[in-house]
């Protein structure tokens, strides 16, 4: 049986994202996602960055926020691979 034929769009899901991660309070609306650790290091050197959370994706990936021109901007380094990167974006939201 295919998952397409077995999918039940009506029932409540058994596992919800909230069971695994908690929302980060005051998460910035604007977020820079980069594959470069150098970019994150540079941003934390140039601006007073605050670590507001972290992803745990086999390694710990800190999430930082800075205030720039009256705007709060978040940034983090993501992992390689489309599905893994998309999973972290989903977790961030």
C-alpha cells in the first residue's frame, strides 16, 4: 500500500512538532540562514549578538540575534542537504 493511499488527512497527528521543540520567544521576523560558519563568526564579531536558542541536528547549531538599524535579525548556520535544511527552517518557525 502506498503512503499516498494510506494518508489520513482527517485524524489528529500522533507526533506534533511541539512535542520535540519549544518555540523561541521573540524570534526575529528576519533570519539569515547560511552554510558558512565564517559568516556566523563574522556577524558575532562585528555586532553584539545574543544567542537565543540552538538546533540539535547531530551537532549543536546556535541561533543568534542582533539588532541592526532598529531591526532584530536572526542568523544561524544550517546543515548540508535540502531536507535537513528545510527541517531546520520548519523547526525555526
